[in-house]
C-alpha cells in the first residue's frame, strides 16, 4: 500500500486506503474524505468515451474498444431488437451503464487481467427511464437486485411481545 500511495503521489494523484472490510464504516473515512476533497477541488469536467448524441451501438463500441480493449462487439438478436425499441422510443441519448463481470475487462469470467483483441458479446440491452440509463448486458449475468420469487418479507412478522420472527 505504501508503494501504491508513493506512486500515486509521484503522478500527482491522491490515494487513500479503504479498510471498511476490517473496520466497518470507520475504515472508509480516509477514502470518503479524499473523495470529498477531490470533488471540491475538481473542475467538474467529465469526459465520456462517447458523445450522448452517438447511436447506442456506437456508444457501446467506443466503450468496448477504447476502455475495455475489445477488437469488436457482437450483438444477439435480442440486443438488436432491444436497441431498435429504445431508439424508437426516443431514449438513445441516455448514457450507458455497462453490465458485465467484475472479474475481467471482458465479458468472460475466465479472461483475466486486461486482455486485448477479444469480442464483447451484448446479450440484451435494458432501458431504465427513471434512472435515465441504457444498460447493455454483456455475457451471462445475474443482475441485481436478484430478488427471489417470494420476497423474504413475506416470512417476517412480529409477536405480541414485539419479537421479530422469520428473519432466518
């Protein structure tokens, strides 16, 4: 950690260690303070890999090639249909929130590190109008919230004495 902090400092980048796993919320205070300081001194200029006016496929392809290192993108028939519907509805100017494995820059769990020259597979494309995001789903994924068919709340109750039951 000392080497990382020193390297970041030499590059003019702030680094803060997060120890929330071991110390809970208190272990994240240094990181939270560093984030707040960066926000306060930052310019507020965010640079996207794409223009909001780009087509949905152009946005996906720019993220895949410029950021993830893919050589190209393939779309399932479902993804192509989803994109057509989103464009027809007039929401193609929304930003993207890519959904893919966190274990790789690719959409393949076993393709570790920062691979180059692979193909990103887009299986479906979801539209979240409330959040104002388009979410390309890349590879086989289970998206949050991942709710069960019967919510756990259906098993919960409390007794006349105020004891909560059904939490297990």
